[in-house]
C-alpha cells in the first residue's frame, strides 16, 4: 500500500510517498481502509522534531491523527464494530497515522461517520471538533447566557467553537483577522473584532485562546474575564495565566480521544446543526506540499483534507 512517512525529523522535504506493508490488526484493533485524513498543526511539529518529549514517535513515522474510512478487518476481541462500517476517529498521537491507504486503530476510539457529508470530508471533524467541545464544555463549563471570547476564531478549531458556543446559548465574540472575519460571522459569532480591538470588549465569562500569541497578549485576554471566569488555552507551550485574587482560572487543554463525544458531534453534523468546512482537498501524494504551505504560513483558513484512494 502507499503511505507518506518520514524517516528522520526535519523540514517537509523529509516526507516520502512510498510503498509499505499493509498492517494486520491485533487484539482490540480494527483495520480501516482510509478515505481521508487531515492536516493539523501538531503534524508539522512532530515532523520537525519539536514534540519528541510529549509525543514520542517511532521512526519511520506516518503522520495523520484524524481518520475517516471503512472498517475492513477486525482484530481479536473486537465488539461493536463490523467490517464495512464507515467510521471516524482521533488516532493516538504516538502511533502510526492515517496518511496511508490503511491504518490500524483501537476499536474503542471510533465513532460512526456522519452520513450527510462525503466520507473523506469527515476527517475534518475529530481532532478539532473534540478540541472545541472539550475546551468549551469539559473545561470552561460554558452555559447558556454566558459571554465567551474565542481568540483565533478564524481557524479550524475556532470555527467549531463559535458554532458550538452559539448553539449552547452563549453570546460569542470572535477575534479574527480581515481574511476570516466574514467566515466567523457565518459560523454564528454575535460580534467579530480584530486582533487589536479586544481592548473595547465588555467583560466575558470565558476566553478560549487558540492562537500562538505573546505572553503579554494572553495576559491581556485574561484581563477581560469577569471574576470567577475561565481562560482555556490550547497553545500549551505557553501556560495559561490565572488570577487567584479574582478567582480566574487558567487551564491548558490537551485534547483527548472520546468516542462518545465524537459520536455526538457527528450527530450534530447529520442534524444540520454543525457545519464541516473543508478549505482544500489534496491527494495523499501531495501531503508534503501541505506541510510546506503550513511552514510558510500560506494554508487557507479551515481544514485541509487529504483524500486517500485505497486499493480494493
């Protein structure tokens, strides 16, 4: 089968489109015929060798932590999943990824894929959808009537966060640049401000930071939070600030796989209550170019889906 792998850490040129053996599922695993995966920023950081401490991988390594596809083989002891099922999942970050025609996955991380969108596009949901959900509800405890500011609302996680927060009955303020402001409004933001316009924002209950801002910028965002509020930060190399005197909590989010949450998100997609936006679709052989665009800062807003055509 075909796969994209890197045999050493480095810039995008280390990625190779090559032939590898088709994997066989072990106990508790299923083999998925991959329809799609997606690019996440962490893929580039792993490839560059910047995550060897928190996310150690064995070389050669196949990137791609999102997967959508069809189950085609079951390992021993697998229940609740059958060959032919269309599934999505957030794969273990330290394991072999889905930038290949076939990938193995623990059966317990998988959820049924949404049926209302093309199966490859469903790979745009798991990692960023779970990040948005866990930030808003597991960590911030967002409830109806609260005010939430999403910094980095123009990105893929931000798009889901704006949609989900609005559906929960919150007043949503999206912070976005000129290129993505209209997309943030379309996602349902009640208010959109530029990166230099947050100083005029009225106090909020929750700040969700999705952008790699400077420490002083993150501290300024924390200053917008009402007493007793929460700042949830996904740029984990820069710890979220707290203000104990005001009861403001700073939380660093490490997204985790959760099949039940993923199934709920897929259900929202099929109900028409959650939009999956795909900014670009590229074939597997062009994944190195996606990594190069990410490094150059020229990727479009939204998700880039990598389509995979496995042999029968």
